C-alpha cells in the first residue's frame, strides 16, 4: 500500500519544481478562476482605502501633549533662581581683592636728599619699602595709623593720651600714676597696692588681709560678725580734764587722765583729810559726740571700791562724782569706756 502523499509536505526539490511550473498553471486557468481572483483583489484594495495609515506626529508635539507647559515654566524658574543663588554664594566666598599699591624703592641719592632736606616721597597710593635697617635720630610723626607686624621694642618711655589694647597684654613692671577701670577687673595673682582709694562701693567675697585698714565708717550689714582674735585698742588724742572739787580728795590730792575719748583711765591720789561729796573731775572730749554717749566706769583699787561713785554725762564729756569721801592718802583709779 502506497503512502498518502497529499498530506506530506513537499520537499525542497519539489517546491522549486512547482514554482517553475507556476506560469504553466496560470495559462491553464479557466476564465472563471481569473474572474474570482480579480474580485478578491478588488475587495482587498477597497479595505485598504477605508483604513488609511495614521499620520506621523513629531516627538516634540507628542512631548508637549503629555507634559503641562506651566509645570515646565515653574521648573525653569526654580533652576534659574538656584543658579543665581549659587553664583552669589561663590562670589561672597572669594577673598576681597587687595588694593594694588605701587611700591617705590629709595636709591642712595634719594636717601641723601632726605637726610639734608624736607622732602615728600611718593603719595598715599604708594608704599615706601626700606630693605635695610633705619635709624631716625630726630622725632617721627605718623599722621595715620601705625601698624607694626613684628614686636615693638621701646627703650624709653611711651607717652600717649589714650592707649587701647583689644587683646591680651603681658606687662612686666608697670608704673601707673592714675588707673581708671570702666568695667570689671579680675586679678588672679597677688596684688600689692601702695595706696588704694575707693570712692564708691566695694565688695569682697573672699578674705581681705591687710596690715592696716583706715576707714571713716565701718558698718556690718546683715548677719555680720566682728571678730577680734587679738587686743582691741582705741587710739586718739587724750581728752582734757578739769578738777571741780579739789577739797573732796583732801590736801595734796591730784587727778590725771591717760587714754582717749573712747577709753582711758582716771588716776587719783587722795591727800590728808578728804571731806565732802560731789563731782571730783570732768573729762572733756577732744571731739564731741553727735548724741549723748554711754559711759561705763570701773573702779581700780580698794580706795576706789569704798567710794559711792556715779557720773554726769553730755555730748562734750562726763564728770566723775561721789556721794562719800574717799579714804585718805590712797592711790586709786577709775577705768572708763565711752560708746556713742
């Protein structure tokens, strides 16, 4: 039984053979076949006319159709503003240009001319450069600012109406006739002051040590405590005395005073036949008190202890009195303390 060749694909040789036989087959077609092929071609041509190809659109127009024009304008403005900001920032970071000042060198002939005459060299837009050392025998006047790049060494004194130092200053031995400090001053080390006059208020948070402090008025404010670990001494001129009742001490009696207006001692010697009572002596202050002071009397010796003493006082002084006659031929005393 032979295989069915109708369903088997033709081989390459067979295809080429059929293609060579195609013109022969076209000649062998019937008129009905030709009319059918012409009708099929007409139908295909009408379909291509009904569906013409779309016109091509440029990429730029297609892009503008998809993107909003106002958004593009906003983005462009942002880019321009950022560029201007960056340019201004870069210009601000540049160092300022230094003025171009022309330099002028001095020749030996010019130096000789300066030594003999009063000559102006250059102008304010030029710089005078001296390579070597310069010795100026006379006075030097700088009408403008004087800038010293290195150290300034002065063998003599510096005289200036005002000296302003903005940075730190180290002074070795400095003598100041008058020092005025407008703001706060902090002194960390030891300070030795010969004379210190303070016209305003002074506050010391730490300990103040001084060999001698002289004040017109000493006030302890708040819970201030006055501590005197050593002796308390009241100095000043001795007050004068006037004997009132010489007969009370008897014949040959005497009175003397040793001390000051604040504290002291009244020394007494009784004579023969002391008699009577009353005020014996008055103590006159060298400087009167503003108000009537308080007087404290303390008897010294047995002769003073037997007396019935009392005082009369006022702003100018006080009187030592007794209600009983003292013992005869005795040496005794009275200590006093006066407080305002």
